């Protein structure tokens, strides 16, 4: 117990200070009332995001650049927490952060597959770099070299020795036959979540207890949405559904995934796991609009789990994990606002998508 207190005293204090810099629901509402994109950016400059936007002139503030600046602040916070995390829990925080590297890897592969033949290599990399998460010095993928390699097979060869070599090697067999990135992306996702869950289960005591709740709630959301989308949109077979999902979780069990895969009523399964989510049948009747709303409801369940981590005993990894996930959800909200304000979207179309304004803090 003394080791836990000694290990977490400093990081707990630091993370709570960082947590206080997150936007309140009231601040998010005020930002959502901005008249347009430039007004939103002006309001953001008066928040802790301000220093990340200070270097831009007004004519340089495109939605893409503003989003990149917001993500840079999130990246810096991840880096800070990784550096301060006690040795026994640092692998988990680093693996959580790798979610964004997996996203970068997918973006790189998509860009390679879709790039026009006439685009110069340097111009192509400049365009791709703008959409990548600013992962920083922890990155293990040679993104520029992959883009400039010119094709997916050559790019994947550059991943030898990286954490992605094994899953990519296995998935490339199907890619070579089908020229479809779907099996590669599935393999990357499954490998990432398996590693994250393993890192969580390797913790002990209070770290594992709280870590399993927080990471498990996030894993549950992804796994449940995977199986529903694969079944509703892609019409995959029962065997494929099982192969493309995870056999573990916190509230969502392997039996639940297999039940949906075998044809059980999806609404009944989801309602049993999450009795607090209303109108699931209605959401599933119109999946194009309903499934994003269901995912928002599941994200709110994750947020509530994260907020609960700040109550009681502070000497565990739950507080850093919860802070990072809450920060990520905040950035997701801000991206919704940036896209809405830059495209003159009607209030009623984007306000329901905001997470922070609808969860009690």
C-alpha cells in the first residue's frame, strides 16, 4: 500500500491539476453558441487551448489546422502522463496512447491505396501529414517512408521490427488476394485491444480493479459496436463476426457477442447489458441514424465510469486513465463544433452529438 501511495502521490496531484483545465459543460455550451468558425476559434483562444492556436494568423486558421492544434494539446498530455506514470502501470498508459498510432497507420495505408499516380511523392506526404495525429517521439512507424514507398506491400515491409509486424504479416495474405484494406484494419484493431486488455490484466490490486472498469468500458463499447455494424451493414457470417470481435470484456461478454452473431435480437441483448439506455429498438430500426446515436449513449457510459474514478482513494492508475479519456472525448466534441461551424450546420443537427453537455460532471 505504501508503494501505491508513493507511486501515485505526485501523478495524482499533477493529473488533477490538468483535469481542472478541461472545459466545463457550461464552457462547451458557450463555445457551441459561437456564431461561426472564426468566432469559435476566437473563443477557444481564451481557453487552455489558446497557446496551441496562438501561432496562427487568422487567414491560416483552417478547420484542419485547428483540429491538429487541439490534438497536439492532447498528445502533450499523453506524453506527460506516460512520463510520470509509475513503472508498473506505464505500459498500460503507453498502449492506450498507441490507439492514435494505429489510427495513423490506417490513414497512411488508405492514402497509399487511394493516391493518384500523378501526385509527386513530397506533395503526397505533405497532404497525408496534415491529417495524422501528432503522436510525437513515441511513434514506431516510418510514416513518411511508407507513404513514399508507393504501394501497400512495400509500405508494410517497412514495419518489420515494429509492434505491428505480426498482425500486418497475417492480414497481408488476404489483402494480396482481395486488394481490400478491411482485413488489415480489423487485424490492427484486434491486436491493439488484445494488447491493451493484457496490459490492464497484468496490473495488480486497486490498479487492476479500476483499470479493468475504465478500459473494459471502452473495450465493451468498441466490441459491441463492431459486432452490430458488421452484422447490420456488412452482413457478415456468424463465423466472421466471431473472428472479427473480441472474446472478452467488462460488461459485454463473449456470450453476448456470440448471441448477436448467431441471430439473437440485438436490442434485447443491448438492453440487458445496458438497462439505462432507452429506446434501443427505435435506434436499431433506422441504423444509419440510430447506430451513431447508440454509440454516443455508450460513450456516455464510459464518461460516467471515468468520472467515478475521481471519487474516493486517489492512489491508483484510474485517475490518469480517466483524465486522458475525458480529454479525448472533449477533443471529439470540439471537432464536432469545428466541423459544424465551418459548414454552417444547423444547431439541431450537431448539438445531440456533443458528449460533454449531456453528462453530469
